């Protein structure tokens, strides 16, 4: 890595592992978790509170390799995000909402927010 790491300079290294960009990733992680929490608080009962921890766990792990990603490998820097819908609408009856359309709209809004933040963090790292 040209930034002084002893690892091979690959996209996964640069965007996920390189310690030179830890501060950028942490800054955007804080932003996306805060924004996700604000969206959940403003959801007005669309998303049941017992689903919140799963959704926040997704947001906290967007920038790193984690089980939330297919094959456990993050792909945010390729413009992808993990699906939010399984966390929003688990199979449990206690999570059912009276408005599936509202839940779907919330999921799309959340996914768009995460995608936009993924573009921001990728562009900041790429710009450096």
C-alpha cells in the first residue's frame, strides 16, 4: 500500500482495512448510525421498537466485513448496501404493521440514505 501499510493495495484494503482511512470510516459510521436512529424515531410506529436493534446493527457494520453482507464481505464501495427489509419486517407476528406500504416506503428511504452515505464515504477515501 502506498500509504505505508504492508498489505497489498486492493480496493478491499483501501476502503475497509487501511488504517489511514479509519477516521473517515468512523466519521461516516457515526453519521449513518445517527441518521438511522433519527429516521427510526420519526417513523411514528411504522417500525416496531423491537426491530430497531437489528436495523442499527446493520447501520453500524456497513463499512466493514460482517455477517450482514453476502459472504461476509462489505461491498459499500461498489455502490451496494445490504437489504434492509429482512430487519424491518421479520417473520414474527409481533412486528407486523398495519401499513405494509408505509413500511416499504420507510425501507426505501432508509436504503437510499445508506446508499448516499456509502457514496460519500467512498468518494472521501477515493479523493484522499
